[in-house]
C-alpha cells in the first residue's frame, strides 16, 4: 500500500485528476453494464418528453461516458508528453466524443423498440377473409381475419353490402364501426 501512496504522491495534479476521472468513470460504466445484465437499467434519469431515458446529454450514462473518456484520454495525452492545458483540452474533446457516441447509440436503440399493441385502426384499408359469415347490411355482425402489424387477427365485422358474405369470402375494411369494422366484399368492387 505504501508503494501506491508514493506513486500517487509523485503524480502531478493533472494526472491525479485524469486517473480519478478514468477510474471512477470506468467503475460506473462497469456497474451500469452489470446492472443491465441482471435486469436493472442502471440509469437514474427520468424519461424526457419522448420517453427516451438515457438518450440525452445530461443523463447519468452520458456524464459517466464523458468522465471515462476525458480521464483516460487525458492520461494518454500526458503520456505522449503534452502539457496539462493541451491534455485537458484534448481530454474534454475525447470525453465529449464518447458521450456523443453513447447518446447516438441510445437513440438508435430506442428507435428499435416496437409497441406491439394491436390497434383496430391499423386494419382500415386492409383486405381480409370472412371467418364467421357476414349477414347483409343491418342484420348483425360476423367475424373476419385480417393481417395487422404482421400478425393475423380476428375482428368483429359489419357488412355494408345488401348481400351476405359467406365463409372464405374476401373483404376490404372500410372504417371503424363501434367495437368492430365495416367491410365490403371485394366482389362489390369496394
């Protein structure tokens, strides 16, 4: 332990700051990665208006990335023989670049998220197949199957045609109607 204390005492102030930033930043990044691995997000920020916590400049993740990049970047600059002022400026640039990369990556990951919730409005304009026969207009409802959001769903349907639509007939969804959809058989040209 005495050798570490002597080594630390022998460092100039800029090197001590860079070592501190690098070690603390790296420890926080490793902790965040470990928390994410075990199901905890590790970001202590609240989502912004778009719901993308961690994808803005003053998030805990971005600040941690800045500290890590500026700490190790500054140490590299000092090892290359640059002065404290030049090393500090380049360290800030490296830290900013690492934080910018992290913010960009988080925003790209957020764009990959998909809701997956079925919305009846997504069926309007789609064609489907009659599953339970559709009686003529005003005589009740039947059921159709339609592909929506990449999956096949069954939907309550009301016929707008004056003739019934049997099982297997092709229909087009025209609009929402109550808790179902209004459809027209494709043979009617709609």
